[in-house]
C-alpha cells in the first residue's frame, strides 16, 4: 500500500505552460510538505502547509484536508523548473520527522 | 539556506566493510534525521535524533546504527555494508514536531560492491 500517491509520475511541458501536480494521502495529517529535487542535487523544501493555500513566486500550493488532497501549481513554467517534486505528509501518530513520502513527479519543461 | 554538510558525498566500498556517513550542521537544530532514497521508493527514514545522545529508529533501521555526541554532528554507520545498502543517503535537520519544516543536505551516494 502507498499512503501518499502523486500524479502524474512524469510530466513534460512546454515553457510558459501552467502545471499542476497532485498529491493524495490516506492518513490523518498535521502538515503536508512539497519538496523539490534537481537532478543529482539536494532536496529543497518549497512549502509546508496544513490548510488553505500558500504562494511563493510562481509556485502555489493548496490543500483540502477534507478531501485529503493537495496540489502544487507552477505558473509560466520555465526550463529551470525541471526537477522531481515530492509530496510528503507529517502524519498523526508518526514519530518526529517520520514523514511519509510520495515517490515524486518528474517534471521536464522544454524551451 | 540551512547549513548542512554531508560527507563523504560519494563512496564506493566492498561488501562487509564498515562505513560511516557524517552529517554536520551549523544551525543548532535539535532534530536530525537520516533518510535513504531508492528508485521506486519514496524517501524512507532510517534513524533520527532529538538531542545529544537521544536517538530513535525509523522505518528501515536494520543494518544501521547512529550516534550523536554533539549537537552539530549526526553519524550514520553501516557496521558491515551489504549491496542492499547501495543508495543515496540524505541528512535533514529541523525544529521538530509534526509541523516542523525540514532542511536537507546534498546527499551521499554510497555504492556497495
């Protein structure tokens, strides 16, 4: 079983397109994280949210607690957005730092 | 950016040899974590620490041990490396609590032949 599911697994877009990556989870959570990992690189935290919506530059993250669903949107996509985007949840009953991670969505933005 | 340094960044070793990975932070965060990342899996927690000499097991702790003798250093040891431990290992630090943001290191790629 996989308690955090991301879709799509792979996504190719043209520069300038609006992109949406989805994350669904099956456990009760206290927070949801969106992370970015560039090829061969480290992992960067983009957002941590427990309700509503957050925006940072061209990135927007939303969460619907009732529906156990979150989305990451990228507006006016650019080739430098090409990366793996990972959804992770802090779940009730989990020990500190024991996040449940999705397998990631690999995004490629073509110029 | 949070100051986290992992060493070594790359290591190739042979089955049965001991290996130690080091995570060093300059941020004075209480919590430190070791994860492994494998194709087809999400990141999985190996061990974590919530203070000096305070550690606990994660989801995939078998074959690994950790130590934290100073706030800034968290060591991951493979006493006798196996090929199944070939992976990319990430250290992370955080304030703790289920809503705390995590900051990740650059990763250490370990190959066990």
